[in-house]
């Protein structure tokens, strides 16, 4: 996979400064020093220099770290370098001078050569040139390699030492608190890709790397992609095998669930669920995240950080802070699902019956939709959200599972059951529309007094489609599945049989290629996208009639 060329920027040279300005605009009480482009420092506007000042920083690309954690209860100032590059000595010194008062300053340094050199020298100059009390600590929570890099676990130091400083502790006490956190924390991450905004992906298809650095450094090892449950096992076992986790933890752990930048929130949400079902669940007392906290631009990966708790560390970790990027340290919530109300499922009140001909037709339709999953998803990916095949296949699978329980000898009852099954199995609008169609068919069959496929099936189909059109607002000519279904129904009503219905459906679907969308999945896409592409719902109708014609 090539490096990602599409980026939301104005000019490459300005992205760090402009992003920092965005942080200031959205963070009340935060300002910056007038030193662009060399000195990029954000600090608390309300800082009175009457307490120990916490200062940290590093290269850009890890946002919201570091500037996003400036505020009451955490950092007094943060320094940014260019992307993945350490800030200059002068920038670090400027931050120290800006926020340090008589109580002194604690400089929190991540264990990277550039950061150690520049921050350490800046601290020396602050002492010698300005007479300031400055102490340093070095975070080294990464257990992936012997280098012991400072990564997301650094945020435990920011939060806990920040709360200690806010509580009025002395510089020596705050430093001791920070070192206690460093000695009790460890992190490990995993990623499916490298940093695509900077370089070509180097991780093979079907593989993931364990222990990548937050600057895109290669992982400690490459393994096959695994489910989240296995990933949690890999990370937790790796973390707990580290030397800093060797001691017992009678008060349990806090776990920080960090998005490295490119993982959808939907997928990150799986990690708390897996963690709290894992063999470590009883020892996990506090959860932070999941959230993007210490990122690596757009890396499609995540990390876990553990902190061995003590009563003091826990009290500081849960202490209030004004920092918006900090998601809070919360005790896991366990709840028993509320009992589902008495919504009667149609399927609960039916008596199975057999009609071999109907069963064969339904089986052919379901298998055809399941087999067409990829074809329809790819087609839908051109004009919609790429799930038409998935939803149709889901419905087909659900009907096949239930087919032996269906009242196949009773057309109206069968349609009611199909209404229930499609409504439950299919997501999006297609499911509810088909559910309405089948319920409309059932209503017609019952009202007609001729509950028979041969006598009333075609008219019931048309009546069901009319119910669908009334509910959804679309009709023939709207570029939807109706453009294949309605002609097929018209052919059946005219006595043409299934072959004629298939021909009508094919012609209707073909017409959607040049049909301006008035409803459905293509309604909000430009002509250049939909023109020449068959509507996926209409194509699904073609697949249905092709299977039974």
C-alpha cells in the first residue's frame, strides 16, 4: 500500500502551527508563546506560578498529546516539535521560563534520544541562566524492546503528577509521585499498518506488528492478524511479563486503551468489552478510554497501558481536571440488560406446514442471495455504503435457518413470517421496506379470501409493493429496487409467469443505469458516480427472479 497522498492541509510547512492554533481555539484557558515557527509552546493562561509546573512535549503527530493535555490538573505547558521530531532546546527552555515560579518545574521527558538531549539541556540552562528549580523524569513504559521508549503510559504521569501538583505538593513530592508511576506502568501496542501519511505500508497483507514505535518504527515482531480477544491476550501477557509489572498489585490496575489514530471508534469499542470478559477482568479497577490519546498520525493500531494502582495513585488518577482530551478514569460498569417488553414475535405463534414447491423456490432464492453477497457489495460500493450484498445475504441465511419452521402451506402466514425475519435480519432501509412488502402481501391474502399463491400470489405481490411505495415514498422510475420489482410484478399479474417476470426485472434493472435517482442509496451522489451503474437493489431483484425462473 502506497503512502497516502490525500491530506487535510493548507501547506506542509504550516500544518503543525495551524493545528496548534486549532487546539488553542478549542481549549479555553490555553494560549501560546509568540515564537513561531521555531518555538511552538502552549501554556495555561490562568497559571499563577504558585504551584509546581508540569511541562512536557515532543514531536507533532501524536495529538492530542501533548498540547491537548494542558490545563488545570495536568500540564502547565507543552512544547511541540515538527512531525515526529523533538522540540528545540530553545523551545523547551521558553516553556520552562514561561510557567515556572518559586515552587519549581517538573519536566516530563519521553525516552527518545532527541527528547532526552534537548529537554535535559534546556533544564540545565533553566537552572544556570534563570536560577529556576527544575527536575526531570524520563518515561519508559514501552515493553516491546530493550529501548524502553516512552509512549502512551506517559499520560499516567501527566495526570497523576499533575493532580499532585494541583494539590499543592512540593517539587520533590511531585517528582517522587511521577517516578512511582513510571515504576508501576507499562505499555504495548499493535498495528495493522505503518504511518500511511508519511510512508508506504510495510506490514504485509493479513499480518500485524506487535510493539511498533509511535513514530512508525517497525514492530518487535510480526504475527498473523488475530481477533480482538487474541490481541488483548498478546498485549496483556506482554505487558505483565515486563519487569515493572513483576510486583503484586493488591489494589488492581488501571488500563488505558489508546487509539493510535486510524482505528474507527466502532472497533475501539470492542476492547473494553473483551478486557472485561478476559481473565484479567477482576483486577482491572479503572478504565481510561478507548480514545485517541497518544497517536501516531493515522496508524491503524492501538495500545494498552497498565498502571499498578495504590490508594494514592488512584486518588490522583480520578481527581478532576479541566483538560477536555482526558476521557476520565472510570470504574467499569456492569449491568444486567433490562427485560425485553412483551413484543410478540410472529414466529412464536405459528404452526409449521409443508409445501415442497414453495420450499424449493425459497431455498433457491436464499442461496442465490448468499452467493451474490460480494457481487452486490461491490456494486453498492460504487454508489452506496457497500452493504447491499451483506444485508441480502443476511436475510437469506435467516430464512434458510427458519425454513423448516415456516407455515409454507399457508401463504398469508408465510408472508407474515417473512416480514418478521427480514425486518430483524436486515439492516438499513432495505430490511424495513421488504418487511413492509411482505406484511402488505399477507394483508392482501387474508382480505381477499383466496389464500392461495396460484389465485392471489401475483396480486398480493403487487399489493405488497404498493405498501412499500406508500411507506418509502419511492416508485417506479426512482432508481431503486422497485424499478426491477414493479415490472416483474406487472408481468406476473398479466399472467406471464416467472420467466416473463425475470425478463421484466432485467430490463428494469438495466434502465437504472441511466435513471436519475429520486430516492434510495444513489439520491445523494453525483451523476458522475451513479451513471452507468446498475442500482444494487434492482440487481438483487434480478438475482431473485433469475434463481427461480
